[in-house]
């Protein structure tokens, strides 16, 4: 199925540098909170490009629609310390009979594509009419970006923030077991591994509860507690590391703090976490990204209610701090970045009728407004759109009480029969808290479509061609 073109050989180190300097290489980072659709998005994007020669499925991606594509293929990735993105596995599942959604992933991964194309540039055309762009796509959890603010917070400041969050529902109830155990301890007592382990276990369980669909909370720190990574490198495989054995404090101990106390040890671990996990991620990976797409499952937050919406909005704006590297940005001070384009995308747009797409885009813009208004993205192009990586529904019409209304038709995730349903409206403005009544929003999940000619063209999608044009269009 892969389109291995003749005469391709993996670039060597020297060529790697030449490619970068000649702008023939671009590192495209894909992030989003878990279940936002990263794996499906990358799989479909790769599939669209591998099948770029075959069809008319990318009308808004000019390099393809103007017939300049000469072929694309998967190449060995340049960064061998990053686990591979398993396109082969994911596409097998999506194109199986019956098709299924790809398996969950928890860490960072990478895939390299070589795209061969006819250049438009009259000068380059004379020397080398056919060129190759290497696109390295990196998938990493958005949860890791929620850790950036920790770099500016002392252990005490961070603890205070978490304590405040736990004063309101649903965190108040969900954190009860951890809080009760915490309050039974004297933090100035000598450190005890067993106690530390239990404290962090109860705190981690609390974070996992917050993530459950009925609560749908995303502002969960430290990010690696719930998303340690399943990669192979040292920093990725943290699941059993003492770096993850601490938790915030609910109260600062009184009197002189002993150096061997539980409190002192947790503070040390918090600082180590910042140094060896958070900073390392930015230094090892983040600094090399050229372009970024942030995926957001906006529709799911509607289902989970007002608290979940607020939490998602705050998480997103916290995530955006990672892209704030203007003159005053922390990132610039610490690492220095080069991302020049960021796309924010509301995923799973096939869950709504096509007429609702502008509302969905507008809504996402509103969620991000706080960061955008602060002129966060100095010198960075940004855009917002609604997409579906794999379109599982068809637009249809039905008659309701004598009126013709638009709806969608697809196979809901827990059934085998297609149904036509009206999924509800995406509001243009954020509804007031009392308007998020139970049942107002019910965007259901669908099974991936069974396709007769699945290997004969790109997977059905919504607006992936616009995504490609925004993120890569200027590189051809
Ligand atoms: N209908 C629809 N569902 C999608 C789409 N993309 C993802 N999903 C659903 O979202 C789930 C999570 O997607 P995944 O890519 O694994 O999320 P990740 O955790 O961000 O990598 C999938 O199992 C699907 O149920 C899409 O384009 N359309
Ligand atoms: Mg994934």
C-alpha cells in the first residue's frame, strides 16, 4: 500500500543539514489532549498524501490540485531516539473489514514522509524542476504542555493553585481520599518511601477520576502522572520512576523544616520533575518543531457540561503558553523556538451537520480568545478550522413535523445499523451555565466507515486539504 518510489535513499547526516538549510525539510508537530484525535489525524493525513496522485480528494491543497505532486512515500525517520508512529498498524485497523479505530497511544512518536513535487519557483525550476520535501510528523500528548507553567511556579505556589482547584466540585469530592490521607500525616516527619508512594498513588488516582467522561476535566498536573509516555527513551518511560512520586501540599508545615522530612523530599522531587522531565521535553523535542497543529475535541466538552467546558478552555489557554515565545515569553527566555505557523482545529466535525461547521470554528476561536487577544503569537501565523480526519457520516435530510431538517447518517459506535439523526446545534456563543441542561448536547461517536474501494484513494475527510495548504502549502 505504501508508495515506495524508485531511486529514493535515506538522507545521510550531511544531507539532513543541507535539506534543512534549503528548506526541504519541515517538522510538523501534532498535539492535543488525549482522545482529541491525533492518531487518526496523522494516519489519515499520511494516507491522503500517499494517495495524492490518485484522486480529487484534496481540492484546496494547491500543490496536489495543480497536478504538481509526483509522489509520496514513507521514509525511515531521522530521529531514531523517538518511537515510530505506527502508520501500518493504524491504517490496517481503519481499512479492515470491519474497520475499527486505531489503538490508543500514550507517548511521543514520529513518522517521515518524502514528498516529491514539481516546483513552481521559476529560478529553482531551471536548476532542479523536481524536488523533495521531507515532512517529519511528530505526535505528542497535549497533557505534557500543561506542565510548562510549573517552570515558573515554586512547589508552594503550585500546591496553592491545586488546593484552590480542589475547593470546588467535582474536584472537591474526587480528591477526598487523597486529602484525607494527606491530612492524617505530619509533613515534618522523616521521609518514608511507603508513605510517599501511597500519597502519589492516591493523587494520581484522583487525576484519573477527573478524566472520566462524566467529569471530562483536562487541567490535570503534573501532565506525566496521567500520561507518562510509552516510549523507549529514558524520559519517555517514567511510569515507575520516583520522579513521579510526589504530590502537591494541602498545607505548609509549621516551624523549621527538617531536611529529611516528607515535605522537603516532595519539594526536591517537584524540582527534579521540572528539571528532568519538563525542561527536557522542551529541549529535546519542542525546540525542533517548525509547524504545529493543536487538535481540540470541542464537541466532547459540550457533552460533558459547563464545568468541563471551563476546564477545557483553561487547559487550552495554558497549553497556548507553550507557543507564546514573543519577547516576553518564558519559552523564548528558556529555549528559543522557531515555530512560524500554528493551526487550531476542532476535530470530529463529521459529528455535526455541514451547516454547523462555521459555528464550531467560531466557538473554538472564542475558547482561544484569551490567549489570542494578548497578542501571544508575535510573528506566528495562526488559523482556526473544523475538520474531520475520517468522515464517518453523510449529510442527509429528514422530515420532522412536516419540516425538512438537515441531519447526519452514520453507524453509532455501539450499534451495527446506520441511523439518521439530528445531532443538535453548536451554539455561536458560550451558553450561560444554567443553559447547559442535561441532554441539550448529545454528539455521539460513530464507527469508521466501511469503504468499498478503501485502497483506491484517500480516506473520506472534511477539510484536511485546507489543513495541508495552511501547514505546508508555502513549502512547495
Ligand atoms: N467520527 C470521528 N471520530 C473520530 C475522528 N478522529 C478520531 N475520532 C474518534 O476519537 C477517538 C480518539 O482518537 P485518537 O486519534 O486515538 O485520539 P488521540 O488520543 O488524540 O490519539 C477515536 O477512537 C475515534 O473514536 C474523526 O475524524 N471522526
Ligand atoms: Mg494517539
